[in-house]
């Protein structure tokens, strides 16, 4: 259907220089940006101009679209323009308000008034492709809007009467192929486990009375503040009436017990009850064990740095246990949407965490954060079937400073700095997830096993159109962090797909004893690479504590590395070429451009790196012939330089499956020509030395990887011992 729409759009007459098309008042195009004409809007009772304008756009791609306005100020002071999509005002002021400075003349603007994140850009969210109405309203003053532009590209920049998309990882497209977008992230109809309660307390924002006992719907309390005055017992439940708005902080006291948690939930019919924190988080637990939070929505004052839902440990206390969060939504909080972890810098979080089927978006910090303070911090954390987007902190979803974790079946996009990742952790697995459109600041990436990670795994994940790296695997020098190394060791990446990331797979600093095999990576555009292994010199100020270095003792096998439209299949830098890293049975291919297949042994970051100079840089050797590379490097005994015959490289689109673009065509050279990759007993034994906690299996967390039994598409690999190259069997 999308392809039919795209074809029809291309056949229509041009509306502007940006190839936008006017169809019965609907702006539509296959190319970015989509541009509509504006108008004059003015606030106030005696206005001579309308207070708002509406423009219809055909938006063929779900997710976040960024709003740009070309404006001229008509007021003596700053003008404020409020925006919304399809009549929904999801964001509260100041996040949904664009500032127009006084004396502005035909200038592009897009930043909101949100002072805690000055770089928070005006943005709307599209759940389903189709025709959508953007409303622009003057909240204060008068302004002439010359043009309204929508784009998928966070890094678009003004250029005359349009926006420049030269560095867009989506190549300036507004419509992409669509897979099954319902496989990952929040699942409609998915419910948490059935529960029974010993005592039930009810809160009704419309008909309740705080002087009641709260023990029946007819005798319900009215406010969450009333519940916060109580200490609850194991097996109790506090249920809020669906459809209600409850202002204040839900902070009840008490601890549950094994098999008898205390529950915050909902009763009745309709939408989730909304708890809106005014001076603090919406839901707050401190040093409390055995709680379930389910079926609620949480928001708070975006001008404070409070979370939506938080469960925090207290420094110096026994580690609290068992927090489970099901089917919740957190949005428009000034801090993190959902946070389970340490409340202070040295707190080590919780033991036993589940965050399941939750959505967290447009918060001031992270989407979902589970953390401790060191590698022995938070324990046994599971995040599954969650969706996060538009969070400008450090992550859409991350588990950091802890041991034994699982992130699976999640979807995360348009977050900074990494959509889904783990940091300073032991034995965290990330699998069956999709991440795209990662944005600055910092790495702007899809997935990451970052510094201080040992025994972690990324598998069966799809990364695409991130402004930065698709899959990052890295360490952080040879220093320690709270008694634990910052080197990353014995990590595994396999059967993943990357499209249009920069680079597709990136490895840097002290990443050691890793295995990266059977991935399919397509890099697109000049100055980008499918596989980029680099590093930089140790920081100069200490012999014992520094970042820097290059990966070592790691294996890269059976990967398809494609450079499309000027991209490079592989770049391996400096010491990474002579620190026992091994490359074999990878396939290299350049499509739609000429140039080297790999750059090898140059030094991009010399001793002047920390001073910002080019001192010590060395040009890389370039190879266009695999045989010459093999002879010069003693690598790639089974490597190949050939077209892998992917079905449609660069056209993967959205949705982790079925992803037909990255299936290989019949007769492809990759079939049955890979290197057998088995996780050797010695490697597994070394990896296991870092695991000091056991018992994670009861949470569904694997304690050790096994040899792969299926490919990216879930096809059984079989026992023929003849593997293929790339992510398909």
C-alpha cells in the first residue's frame, strides 16, 4: 500500500521547490521536508487575525516528526506559538510551545520554551500513516508564519526557504517500506499477571471522600495524598478509578512480602487513571520491597526534574527487592519516565525488577532507566515489550551498573544518546529489539554494549537510520570505576542487521575478547562505514587512570559488510590491526560507487588528539582487492569480495520483521560459505568468572550464552555445520 501511495505521489504536479504536492489541501511528498504555506495568527480578544491555522499533511512514516516554522515577528516582545496534532495536546507547556524572538524576520525556528533541555525541538508523534492535521495557535502575541515544514531528520538545517537534508541517514525520504510494527514495543491487549488481594483500597477523583475508609468503591478516597498517609501491608492493593485525573504524588508506605506484593493499580472501565505530580514525582517509592505498579499513567511538572514512576534505594540500607511495573505510561516528566534504581550516587538499586509493556516518551531525561552504582549494583532486571521515544537524556532504555539483565522485544527511537544500551554491567542480554533515528547529543546511536561491560550479549536486533552508530561495542581505557574495570570483555554480538547507521558497527577503546559474527550491515553515503574499529591514545594526565586505547583479542567472523552510495565496508585503525583482533570469512561489497573495500592500519587519532590537533595522524592503507589485503594483513583467509545479492539493500524500512530487503537471493555466494563459530569452553569459562550472582534464570535472564540455534528471522540453523555469511542461515 505504501509503495502504491509513493508511486501516486511522484506522478502529481509539483507544489514547491521541495516537491511537496497539494492534494485537496493535503501536503504530501516522497521527499523531505514536507512544506505548507502558513498565515498570520494573533492572540487576544480584539485580534484582527485568526488565533490559529490548521494544515493537513499526508505522513507516510510513523514515529516522530520535527516541526519547523519560518516566521516573522509582529509583536514588540517574544511570541509564543503552541502546536498540536489531530487535536491532541499531549505535551504540556512549555514543551509544546515554540518561541519566536522579537524582531525576527523570515527566520526558521523550532526550539521550544523548555528551559531544562534548551535543545528540545518541537515534535509531533504519528502512530499510523495517513492524513494528519497540524494546528498552530498563538498563545501570546502576533506572528506571520511564512512556511510550515515537517521532517523526520533531527539534524535538518535551514537553507533558504527549505531545510537541508544532505546528512539525513534516511536519505531524504518521507516514506519507507513498512514491516510488522506490532511485534515489538507496547502490545495492545497484553496484560500483566492475574492478582488477588487481601485488602483493597479505592480512590475516586470525582466521587471519593478522603474521610471515608477507602475499602469499597462507594467509600473511596478522593486523593492520592490520602493514600500516601497510610502504611500498607503485604497483599494490599490501592486501586485508582479509570478515567480519573489525580493530582499530587502517590507515595504510600509499607513493604509487601514474597508472593504478597502491595499493588498500585486501576479499577473500573476506561482509560488508565492519570497521576500528575505537581511538586514531585507522580509515583514514588523509597527503600520499599515487593511492590507492583500497573495500569496507570504518570506525568509531572516538566519544569522540575522529577520522574514519572520511581522506586529508589537509599544509601547505606539493605538492598530492596522486587519491583514490578506492568502496562504503565509515563510522559512529559522533567526527569526520567520510569526509574528503578539508586536515589543517590552510591546506591545500588534493587534486586528483582520487571518493567513490562510500558511506554515512556517525551520526558526530560531518560525513557526507562534501571541502575545501581557499580557492576554489583542492581540485579536481575528485565525490560520487555516497552516503547520509548523522544527522551533527550542518556537513553530510551538502559540498564547500567548492575548484574544480570534482559532487554527484549522493545522498540526505541528518537532518543539521545543511545536508544537501547547497557553500561558498566555484567551479563546483560539485549535481543529481538528495534532501534532507529537516534539523535544527539553524544553518540546518537541505536544499541550499545558500553564501557565496563563484561559477559553481555546483543542478538537478533535491527538498527536503522540512527544519526550515529548502529551497534556500539566499546571499553574505556584501563582505569577502574568504583573498584571495577572499565574495560569491556567477553561480550557477544550476533545475527543483527544495521541499515543507514554511521557506522553500522563501531568498536573502540579497550573492547577485549569479544565475538562479533553473522551480522548484516549496510552503510549508506560518503564518509560512513559498515564496520569501523578505532581508538585513541590514552589520556595524558595519568599513567594509571585514563580512557583511550584500541580493541584487542576480538573476533569478527561471517559478517556481510556493504558500502552503499560511497560508504566504506570496513575501516580498522592503528593498534586494532596488531592487537590480536581476528577477521575471517567476512564478505565485503561496494554498491553504486567505486573505491576501497577497506582502510587498514592508519591512525586517525594521533598524540595530538587530546589537544584537538592532527599531530601523529597516519594515512590508512586502502585495498580494493581481497587477495592483496589478505597478503598484507594476514587476515581473511576465507574472506570474500562479492555481491551478497541482498534482496534490496538500503530499503529495509521500519519494522524488525519480516525485513525482506535483507534476505539473500537464490544463488548468493554467502550461502553455506561461512566459518563455523562455536563458543569455546575456555572462552565461556573466562566469561563466567565475572558472574558473581546466580539465580537469574527464575527471571527469564540467561546466565550464559549458547551456540546460536536460529538466524535473525528465527529459522533453525540445523546441524549441518555449514553456516552462511550474514544474518540469514
